[in-house]
């Protein structure tokens, strides 16, 4: 997706060999025009899968997931990282470790919103070590739903998450795959 790659080059910052900062357009300030195009791209890639729900994790996955949901005409469910007074019973729960934040969170989704007849697309902003995706896939399995695949806006191809999911037979669609952030230079995997 050339528009996304252009935004990464122009507005992204490689903070180290492992950390890419894209808060200017994706996970702090959101570029709605870019998000609309991201939603269209995911919808196009998964349009034949019979998706009935999109599952993401709060908060950075919500914008691309909502845009894809708008294009596919399906609801978006997001896993919560924090406990809520209104979300206490009948939960699907998984543990997720965040490399960027250096913490493990228990994520939860109400069983009311993922049903065994659902076909679910898991979407998130980044795919790096794969922990968030694995947690969301686990929740899909707990619900008895069918997993259509995992979509990531940006995949860090030099980290193991994408390969780990693919080795499990999970369809992974990443809109931009970063091959390296060495010397704070962003390089993309050629398609």
C-alpha cells in the first residue's frame, strides 16, 4: 500500500533497531483519509471470507478496524485491556504481553459479541512479536468462532510474530512490512 508506505517514510520515526513511532498518523493522531484507504484495502483482501465481525484490541487497533468494518458492513468488537464496571460477567479472557510497553495485560471481550457462528477477522495496528494477535486468536477460539485471518497495518518482518502465525496456518495480511529499522533507517520488504 503505497499511501501507507509514504506516510511511514514522511511521518514515521525509527527510534531504535526495533521501535517504529507512527503516532503522527496511526496510534495517537489519526489520519482519517489514510484510515479510510486502509479500511478499503483490508475489505478488498478479505471480501470473500464471509466475515461477520472484526476483532481488535484497544486502542490503536480501533481506527483501522472501524474503517474496515465500515467497508465490510460488519460490527467491530474490541478487547479491553482494563476492567470495567459494566464488563464483569460472561467474558472471554486472554493474556497479552506488550513489548513496547513492557507489561502483560489481561484482555477481555464479552461472550455476547462473539458467537460460534461468527467469522472473525482479527485486525491490529502492528504485528511484531505476535502476542496481541495470539491473544485475539485465542479469544476467537474460546468463542467457537471461525478465524478468517489476521490483518496488520504494519508488520515488523524482522520480528517473529508474522512468521509464527503463518506457520500455524493462519492467513496474515500486512499492508506494509518493515524489513529493517537498522541505523534508524526504515526499509520495506519488497512484495
